[in-house]
């Protein structure tokens, strides 16, 4: 969505697709008070300030955008010569990954970009949760514990070999094929 790239090809360029996402998805991110948005495809690691309408905002008003595609540095070397002002950190030359840690009360999320070669942290940001804190099952509040009813997942039973053959003949997918 927000991408530091020079690719503005009309049919699928980074900036072209980003503009469409900003037009159609950004209003939803703002409406639903999204804290952070993760993006891929571009072979780089990038982080914006909390941004909306190409402008840095207070963290309570807009999401931080993270591009985490650093498994293929060197494949996307089309970083702009001068970064847009809403970018706080960009790397296109380092293999790495993004890891996150949620605080025990879910009030914050700390994200770190880690260099895959030497495990050093190259970038870090802590994002505050915009929404009021929810009571959880581990809460000491008795009412919260009484209202917490997890729904167990339904067990999945694979079809017998005979049933699987029948499904394949009928053109139906089996669990193993899905």
C-alpha cells in the first residue's frame, strides 16, 4: 500500500497498486482503527510512521505500515532516491525477518526487523493498541471468566481410502488434496 518504490508501471506497478489500495482499503483501516498493516511482495524491509493520506499522523489515528519481504534482497532495488517523508526505515540489501511481541495485556506490539545473517536487530518499533483493552479469560474479574466460552474446533476425520477414491471419481476434493 505505502511503498518506497519507483515502479509505477500502469498494469501492476508497486505505486499503481498501492494507489488503488490506498483509495479502497485505507478508509477501512482507519474506520476499524487498525494499528499495523503488513505487506509483502516487494523484496525489502520498510516501515512507515502512522500514516493516512500520505501524511504522518498521531499513532492513535492511523496504522503503521510494514513491508516485510526481505527474504529476497536484490530483487527489488527500485527504492526512490529520496524517501517519502512518511517512511521511517527502509532496507533493500539485507536478508531478514520481522518478529513481534505482544505485551501481556495486549496494550502494545513491539516489532523488530532482524538481520538473518548475524541476528542483530536493525529496526524496532512499539505500537500502542488503539482499542480499549478487552477482558480475557486470564482476567481476575469473575464476570469475565464466566462469559468466556471458547468454541472447540470440530475434529477433521480424513476419508477412508475407499471414500477418497469415490470422491476423486466424482470430482470432489479430498482433505489430502486441499
